[in-house]
């Protein structure tokens, strides 16, 4: 899944929800359910997601929405196979980015 977010240090929950095509409430729910999501909060309590949080959200989204894992199954998978899963997911993510760039170049020709 290719997420189209600009390069920034922090992202608001609205930006993140829109990029993933889900409601902000789902992002908040996943934040409570998964320990790997730890967005920073400003003085008002607004969540600010780092690029590392976005990477973890991509992985959670992939496991739950694309591969059909239950929340408990995704939690177990993340704990047991975190390093292997992240490595494979990084490779897939990079390949998908390359594919989208090549498609964009092809369409411009």
C-alpha cells in the first residue's frame, strides 16, 4: 500500500487518517490496542505522528486490512516476528514506491 504523505517531522491525525483512507477513530483505537504506536501529544492533546509511527501504522494496516489478521493475531505477529516482518515489509514498501514512480513516469510519456 502506497501512502502519499509529504516528508515532515510530524503528522496530524487527520492527515494520517486521510492518507490511509480510514476514520480518525480507527487510528485512535489502534493506538490504544498496539503498543508500538506512541504518537506525541502537544499541550492541547493533539496527536502528532512521527515517520516511525507512520511506518508502524502501515504494518498494522497491512496485517489487519490487507491480510485479514484479527487484532489479537496482529499483536502476536508483531511481537513474535517483528524484525522479520519489518524487513519484509520494508522491502515490499520500497518496491511499491518504485512501481508507483515508474507508473507515474509512464503516464507522463
